C-alpha cells in the first residue's frame, strides 16, 4: 500500500524506545485542578484522547519540580507532592495503553514563582529567586544563591525519577518560553559566577547540569527531550546564534532537542511562542532547521503546524526529525489517524484563534472553537447513544446549526436542515477572503462536506414558517436563526458612505482611503487589520474604556500587536455623534472633535433573532434555541451548545 506521507509515519527510536510515527503531542496545560491542586480524572481523559488519535508521544501539562519555589500559577501540579502520584499514574497509563509514549514535562518558574499566594491566605507574593536581582511587578526578586541552584538540580532529578516510577516513558525538560532554565540562558543573566555572565557556556550550565542529573536518575535507555527557544523574539533577547550554541552543548546529552521560540512572559514575544492567525503557518520551523545543521541528536519543531504537505516536507527535507503540535491536536486529535489513512480532507484544521488557551486559563478547560469535544473528553468517553430516533428540524445553517445537524445525523436521527440563504456557513462567511481567516473558510467547507455525507437533508433558500414546520412534521426543532447587526443610533448612519461590517468584509473595495470603524470588539478590530492590509487608514471608535476581546484575551495580544504594526488608531471612551460627507463628528473625554472619513463602518454588536425563533416554539413536541438567536456567542460557545443539545436528543 502506498502512503502519501511516508516520512511522517516512519517510526523513530529515541534512547531505545520506539515511537510509532513522527507526530508528537507537545505539552498543553490543564488548569481544572481539585481544591488541593491535584489533577482530576478529566485530565487523564484529555491526554488519553490524543493517544487514541494516533500521536506517537503525548506530553503532560507542566509538572512543577519544586512546590516551594517553582510554582508559577495557582493551578499547577507539583510532582514532589505525594498526593499527585496516583492521578499522574492514571495519565501515564491512559496514554501508554493506546500505544503512545507518555512524556512528563518538568518545569520550574524561577523568578515568576509564587506571584500570587492569595490561595494560601497570604497578602503578597511569596518567595522566589531570579538569576540576578531584579524588580518584577514592583517587587525586588533576589539573586538565586548557589545552594538553591544545587537544590533545584536535585529537584529535577527527583522529579524525573518519580515520573519514571509513575509509568511515564519519557521526560521533557522545559528550558524555553521564559521559565527558570530559560531565565539563566538569557543575556539578562549577568551573574558574576559560573552560572551566568557574557559566555553562553556559563549561562547554559544550569540546563546542562539538570540534563545530566536527570540522565543519572532515569538511566541511559530512557528518552530525555529538552525544549528550548530558538530565539526570544524581542529586543534585547537572544537570537538563533545563541540557541545553536546551546544545542551544540546539548548534543548527545539528550535524545531530542525540541526547538520552540519566544518568551510568553514578554507580551511582544508571546505570539512568537504561540503563533496566532496573523503569522504564517510553520513560522518557527526555521529555528529547528538551522539547529538541525549543527547537531547529530534528533530535532523537533513546533509552532503553527497542521498542513499535511508541510508536515511531510519538514521530515522529508531534513529540517526536523519530529513535528510537535499542540492546538492542532485539540482541534482534531484524530489528525494522525486521518493522515495515515488518506483522509486528510476530513481534518478539522486549527484556526489558531487561541480560544483554547484563553479558556483554559479562565475556566480551567481548553475549549476549542471548532471541536466541542475538547475539554469534555471524560463526558465523551462515557457518552451514550440515543435510545429513540427522532425527526429533527434544524432552522439555520450557520456555525451552530451545522454543528447541531451534523451531531444529530451522526447519532442516528433523521435530520432536515433549512437555511434561508443560498449557502451554509452563516454571516461569518463574509470573511472568506481575509488572509488570516483562510482556515475558518476551510473549516466551514469541511463541515458542509461532512454534513452532506452524513445523510442529513439540506434545503437551501428555505425560510421556515409554522406552515413549513407542519409539512416537515418534526419531533424536534432546533432554532439556530442567529442575529442581525445592530445599527447604532448615530445621525447619518443611513448615508451611502456607511457600511455594516459584513458588507465591508465582503466588499472591501467599497471602503475609502480614510475609514472609521465604530466598535472595538473582535469583529471591528479584525476588520481594521484586514482593511489596513489593503492600504486603508483606519481609526476605530469605542465608547467603552477598553477593547472587547470577547473573552479571548490571548488572541487579543497578537491582535493588538498587529493593529500597532498596521498603524491603526484606536480611540476609547469615544462616541460617534454625526456622520456627514467626508467626516464624522465624535465626542471623547476632552470634548467634541471631527475625523476625516471617506467611509464609516459600524461593528457595534448583534441583536438576537429571538422573536423569529420563538415563532416556532409550538411547532414540535421538543424545541430548542441555540447560538446567537439566544444571545451573541463566539464560535466555541456556539459549537459547544449545539453539540451538547444535539447529544441530549433522544435520550428519553
């Protein structure tokens, strides 16, 4: 049998351990801890799901090696806490029994440790040490004594031995992204002793010592992976030459050099570590490819990877020996199986919207915008099939309607989906030509393909009324009618030089050189970036005192940097009062003023189509409203609600 991606599925052996392919699930966090900071059963199901999908290795969240000095956040598991043992054993076993190698990520926060000890009842931050004395968040962090350095090395070794005892098959030492080992590698480490200074040999001494101590703890035939940043990605940080020098020193001392990039504690470098939709796919591969030229140890690359052809080319060309993915395997944990079996067109490709990471830090679970199973793996593992087959009418073919219809069809129900327009996808389809939204259009297209193959009946150009519902005779109606844009009450809002955001997205040629956007939510701000890319001068007005990131605060980091890069002006606490030919009158904190405006675009929110939806309330024995017709939702919430309600149908 001929394989389309033979290099990607060539097994690799590290320290005598066989990995079934070259696709590794890189570390992803899990913040939903018990009250005593122990990982719950849902964590095991979360990591197990990636192993089920065919990844060769699955890495855990950060396991803190030092509970007293190493914890960077409230919700982190400390591997030196005896209570963590059984839950970690459960994770290792869950991953291993599906044929993947379970890797324990070991980490220490260094100067970022104990920033908030309020969960222990303390009034201020706790004890922490930096490579050299420095001020952080208004607190002076002392230089780490050499005795503490030696203790930390022992902590890493002990943690590695414990991980091996728990059943893990590999160790991943995190020496990048701004954590302790990275802090010592930084040029900012100007210590005067053997642990720092101008020479990379001294600054790398701690990383090498940790690596050597871990090796002694786990033995020669146990894989050790070291994650480094190929470059820090901000002014004053180290570049590729430093990481090449570090990799040469690691060569032969570890079994896999895992090359990432950036420093997530520096805002301008966060999008380097976690490339958002504004950066090119595989944008960090260049670091691994250069390091690969200088070492004999296998090298892994990570960051914005997901395109099958690119993954195969990376391995085939020798840029790296392993491709690691985090978000791509949240969007579709079955990506490896689908690639191997020639079903790459069925893959749900990650949008790189960072909703997963934002929701993990906010709610403890990494909820994906397009995969509603992510963060709910335990529930899915024990999910029941419906006991009663229903005839389901889904009204509306947007994101939520498509998900509801597809889920119902996959669970054996008879499904009719009616959409009043001539295409599926909803209003968001207006963004199909936006360069940084190309994966969104791909997602909608693949959802439509899956829906058509599911056996669901799709009726386009069909507006559902009570009479329509009576003809279809459904047992269940799911109303997913969506919302309509809010037109703000501004004098002149109906003039010819005023557009809604959807029209501006679909027809950017209608916008003039100087364009003012009313509304600094994600719709308005992303539109501002798109139009700025097309050469428009953009000013965004927002009546509130801050932009509205819709809860996706990590995506907003990259968005703010992109707005700054494109010279987009944002005026907060400012309202539009009157639109006329060539200008818009505004009022801000310092009074009234005018702005030149060839075009004005409103992106001031959405009004749910509740009345239209409720008109169908008594047209079927069961009735549900989902998505924007209840209240405006983001894609992740719309998908999750549609998926969950669809799974409830037929249970009784």
